[in-house]
C-alpha cells in the first residue's frame, strides 16, 4: 500500500519517483535522454458522477491495462492521482521519437472503446512531457515540469505539450514535415539530380551519382539537409531509396533507347535497405525490367554502414556483384575499416571523403593521408574517386597523386536530369559524331 495503487496494481507516485531517479542515473551515465509523460483523463468526473464510482473505478482499471499493453512494461507506469497516470521512457536517443510515440498512442487511445455498464465509451486524454536532462536533473523537478506542461496542455486544449515551448514547436514542425514527406512519396514529388564524375586521365565523363531532391509544391525545392534526416529517422528512406533505385534504372534505359551515351548511375543505399532481408530480392526485381539494367547501376554504401556488420555486408555485396552491379564504398576514411576486412570486401571503388580532400591543401599531414588512401586503393586494384573537389588546386594535386576520378562543384553541382542530359550526355554525343 505504501508503494502501489490498490485499484490498478500500478506503482504509486512515491515508488514511481524512486524508479525515475534510478533511470535518470542510468541515462546520465550512458549519455542519453529520458522522457516523462503525465496523462490526464478528460471528463473523468463525468463518468464518476453519471455512472457511479464502480464504473469510474472500472474505467481506471481498463486504462491501466491498456497502457501496460501499449508500453509493454508495467514498471514504467504509475497511477499518480484520481484520473492521472505517469509513464517514463528510460532511454531516448532521438527526441523526435518521443513525439511520434505520443502521436501514435494518443491516436490509438482516442479510437479505443471501453466497456462500462453494458455500454461502450471513448475517453480523451491530455499529456504533459518533460525531458531529462534539459527539463530537470532531479526526479521531483522533472515531475513538476511535466505537471506544468500538462496544465498548459489542458488550458490550451492541446493533446500534448512539452515543457519547453521551443521543443513543442520543434516537434510539431517535425511532425508536419514527416506528414508532408509521406504525401511527397505518395504524390511522387521527389526527383533525382545527377552529379557527374570525370576521369583525371581523359577529362571525360565516366558516371554520375543520383541524388534525391524534393520539389515541395508549397515551398519549392527543399534542402536535402532538412528532409533526408527525417526520412532516415522515420524509416521512409526505405521507400524513397527504392524509388530512387527504380528511377535511376529507368533513366539509364531511356538514355540507351534515345541514343544518348548512357553512363553508369550510382545510387546511395541506406542502412535500412541494406539490412532488409528482402533487399537482394528487391534489387533483382528492379533489374529484371531489362537485361541491360545491371550494367548501368552502381550502389554507393557508406563505410560506417558496411563496418557495422561486416560479415552480413560481405554476403550482401557478393550477391549484388553477382548480378553485374558494381559497388562503391562512400565516405571512405570515416568508418574505421579494418585492413583485413577491406581486402575481403567485394567492392569496385573507394570514394575519398570530401573532408580529406579539403584537408589535403591545408597541411602536409592531410596531403600524406590522401596519398596513402589512393595508393592503398590501387594496391587493392580498386578505382579511387575523390568527392567534394571544388578548386583547381585540389584537382591538380589529386591528378599528380594518381587519383582516377573526381566529383564535386569544380565539375558541376547536382543537376536536374534534363540539364544533365543536355550539358553532359548530349555534349559527349556531339563530340563523338564530330570525330
């Protein structure tokens, strides 16, 4: 009775505060955040007054049971007042996840019916949220700030509010953006821009990287830094990546059919795609549209992603290359590759990260590092591509070091497909006819 609520069997406020204190110590030691929700049932007094105390008690037990099933662990819950419950999320890596969880829970709860007195009722709720450590470094302080957020939510009529108004606004903006991105996928508002890669030896176009861009009909083109992280956080990068793969293949085949000098197109693969059990099957399906498709496709996979699960990556990449698709390691030098594994990786190209290209002209150490990467690449009989080349000085040094190809604003920024075709593919075709 000192620690548990007799009606619901959940922890009471006293025990819950103790548990939150322990979770906060763990969060502080691990360097992640923690979230505290306070949930207030709307019009609970109405149920008690109109249906009687037994019906009100039954409703509380139903809600406690629903919360336990939804959260999955009763030790993360408490009943802290006549019509209030508390929830703690002990580990928060991304604050956007908190808002998404709340949106999902509140939507499901709003549609949930509870049986009372041989009839069914729906109950609305308001929630106040406080985050550790920014909203309180002690459990009581965090609790009080969650109560303040709940009070504001009830006053304003919001379904939930964060203690920080700035956080509430930011999360609301992120959720709006997330919804707009889902619509963008459905309405096919994404496009591919192409950034050319050229050979140092010949100066000719060798291939191009396909990059996702979003033409929002409301605001115009949205910078990738604003929407790519949201795609990755929400898992929508899987759908967007699958679309990009099919679109790049379609454009390559169209170039072949219209007589343009088609070049291989590199498409970035996300962590979600590579780890998906169905990725190889989906790639096979995408390539099955035409026997020429595989020759026009390259997959770019970041080094850190490959190194996260090397054995799985090796098996996956072997299957990719068996289809005739080439593979490039993107951002090489940033993922702490083991040389023993690097020799085993079934890849064709190493792309030198732009941070090394930038450092190359700033210090002898930077220059030595890029030289070493290029020599290592060639010793493994791989192709070396420098990313982010922006100046003639960078280009000159890379050429002297024997780098095979470059990509960056010195050659061109990423271009819409029509401009890329006119400026690069059509020009190559014209030069070939003149010869």
